[in-house]
C-alpha cells in the first residue's frame, strides 16, 4: 500500500501522513466548494445554459483537473473554474461584446490548447517575464473589484440609475436585505478564520432566504426542490463550439485575455502557496511546476468540452496546505469530495443569487491584496496599474482593463525617457491592442 501511495501521489511514509493528507483535501474542498453554487448563478445570466448543466460541468471539470494534479503533478493543489474568468466569459464576452456562449467556449478550448503548447515549449515563462509586475498585480485586483461589483448587482445592492448610471438599491427588503445579512455572516466567519467560512456563509444565507420574501412576487427568495438527486445532464452545453469566427480580432482578444488571466492567476497562486508552505528550493523555484501548469491546461480544455469557463488552480488550496497537505493525495481527496457533491445538485442549485453575492464580494476583497505590491509613488507604474484596476468594473470589461493598461504602460514609459526599458513583447502587444480599438 505504501509503495502504491508513493508511486501514485508522491507520498513518502517517512514524511507524510495519510490521515493528514485526507483531512487537508477535505479542508481544501470546504474552502472552495462555493464555486458549485456561484458558477451556476453567474452563468444563469445566459440563455441556453441551464443551471443544472453548468453545476455538473463545474464539478466534473474540477474533478478531472484535480485528478491530473494528484496523479501527474503529485501536488496538493485543487482546481476549478476560476472566479473572474467566469465573469469575463459571461459579462464581457457574451453580454457586453454580444457573442454567443458557444463562441466563448470555443475561446476557452483554444486557450487551453495554447496553454499546453506554451507549457511544453517553455514559452510561457518568456511571456510572463515580459509583463511588468505592476500590471500583473493590478490585473488580480481589478478582477476582484469586478466580481464584487457583479455580486452587488446580482443581489440588487447596486441598481441602474438614469441620472448617475448606478445607485444603491433597496437594502431593507428582499434580496438586498438578504445579501446584507449574508455579507455580515460570511465576513464574520472569514475574519474568525472558520474553515469553509465562505461555503457556510452561503448555506446559512440561503436558509435565511426561506424566511425572506421577494417584494414583487411574495414568494420566498430560496426555493429548494430537494436534497439529493442524480446529477443533471451536461448534454445541452456539451461540446457546443462555434469555429466560424476563430480568425476574428474578437476571438484573438478574448483568447489572449483568457490566457493572460489564467497564466498569472495560476503562477501567482502556485508560487504564493508554495512559498508559505516551504515547498520551494533555495532559489524560490517550485518543483515540477510545468506539470502543475499542464494540469491547469488539461482541465481548461476538458472544462470547455463540458461547458464551463477556464479551469485554474485555486488559492484556497492554501487552506489544505496549511492543514499539512503536501502530496497528490490531498488533491485526490478534494476530487473525491467534488464527486460526492454531484449528488447534492438540488441544494446547490436552490441557492439564490442574493446568497452567493456575499461570496463574490468577500472573494473580490481577497483578490485586492496584490495592490500592496504596487509602487504608488512611481507614477510610470502606478497610472497604468490604476487604469487597469478601475476600468474593469466601470467599463464592465476585464479585457478592456488589461488592454488599456498595457497601452498606458508603454506610452507612459516611452514618453518619459524609459523607452529602452520596455520589452519587445510589450511593444508588440501595445501596437496590437491599439489596432484592435481602431479597427473594431
């Protein structure tokens, strides 16, 4: 048995405990299982993508990618459709740019294929090194603001106004009230460091939704239809690709944005978690990092076939690592938990948007941490970073934030005597992005 565990998961009986690894895997699942409720809620804004199918696709994509991580990379990280990436898919590509969800799934598939090639050829490292750290940190923070804004909209905390574009909604009744209560509960659990605090907050808020009524209909905000059931079919969204526009500028921009966010999200998560856990060498390198990226790429391709957005390594894996997880057995345990969760579709699908909104707001807050690494006294770095951050929520577009941030960075440095410090890659990207705005 010990020999099998070592070969399958890299578990050394002299260094690792089976019990500790399993507990760590369960811990990781509890801290990231909110995605099973949040992802269907976000995709619910699109016609033709049933919540049940998205729920099953989310769970299956998480299982497949995490199993690849467990057996191939042998690392204690779990994967699932990424927060921010799902928002870009729905609210930018489909609802703002006007493309079909089939178009977006095709972009995810292409992004996954490119990620595989970049991982195998090591080009990924070259691209990552060309992007300034200030923009890398700004992207994560901007996405955090964007998904928090989406959460507030979904709950009715922020509503449309002809005079000011947006205004505070009704926070004393219905979904607005439920979201406020849920934010207090979830925030308190996170502050207290309760394991699975976000998931517990979602469930507690959903239960309170049984008591709070929608002012318009008089019905309870939460409508549970059962407890356990056979997982909903993914047939309506399975392999629904649209290859007719793969050579368009929009497809190029969308694929690049998916790839850009995915690379930085995974890189930052893996390195950050490994550093905190002492899983890096004396030079700060992570062992078998290319295998970690391959798990991400394979998960993304499989997720696109199943019908969901880009799959990426979750920062919540740090909770399992903090609990002692060090091998692939931790990831395997998390994958098993996702498989069990498939049987509880009615519970996750009965959770209203007002109950998932606090999770989006809290996760958005957590994603703001990288702004502390930006030198706000250096305006060459600060202004492009600020534009990247602020444009994502106010322009309702992650891609516009990234594109304009890159353009601004090149212009600010080129016009202030720092042109020689700009990488060739950044020059090329800036030119392409300018052409995109001129001709599209």
